C-alpha cells in the first residue's frame, strides 16, 4: 500500500505488530524505514490509519494475535496506553533511534533508506524530526534509546569511542 502512496511514504498509515503494538505514522520522511526486531510469530500488518480502529476490532484474535481466538479477545483490554514520540535525527545515513517495547523487542527507525539510483537526500530541505504514536497494553513500557548497531549496516555507521574518566567512574564494576 505504501508503494501506491510513494510521495507521502508511510505517513497516514498504521502498523500492527501482532495484537500487541500499534504504531501510527504521523510525520516521517517518504523514505523512512521501520525494522521490527522481535518474535517471528508476531506478524506485521499495514493499514491506513483511518481504518485502523475497525481493523483492530475485526481482526483481534484472528490475524492479530495474541490474544488467540475470539473467546480470549473478548476478555482482552486492548491497547490502552498511547505514547507520542518525536524522534530527532542529524544524519539520514544512520538510524535515528530504536523504539523499545519492554518484553517484546524493538523497532529500528531509519529516517531515509536510499534506494539504488536515487540522488542523495538534502537534509536542509527535509524535516529533522519524526513523529509516531505507539499504542501498547498496560503496563508495557515504550522508550526511545540510541540505535543498536545491527548487521553489516551497523558496522558502517557505528563509531566506537573510549569512555571518559567520569563515565568510567559511573560505570558499574563487575567483580568475578
């Protein structure tokens, strides 16, 4: 569906990660990529945001699991917590951050994936902030953290640095 709406990318869409997480894409670059790291059993579904509530009610316990089955879906309290995120970035060449969902996994947010043959993106002409709304059941926590360097792409942009003396002092000491 997002390919049909190429000029606007993922804006105006909602992504369901099983029946446990809903991510509403409020404002992102057209080339933004979201990569989900978590259980393979939780399937991802992309729907227009204006149809997301209806989709959730209809497919909870069927396509959107857990909960499994209509009987358990009736007792399910749903996605009660909503957290609006404003993710700032400086470099479109590397992930902006990870959105971690406690007990489930994380979503790597990349402001721009460069397709082959496309010119470089001029950051001066783009927004430097991504807006998402993440909904989860209570008491699941959602938090933004610096991106984890995953795979070959992470090796390209990750810059290792030594800890300062103050950071070294604050770092927990491990004794074996």
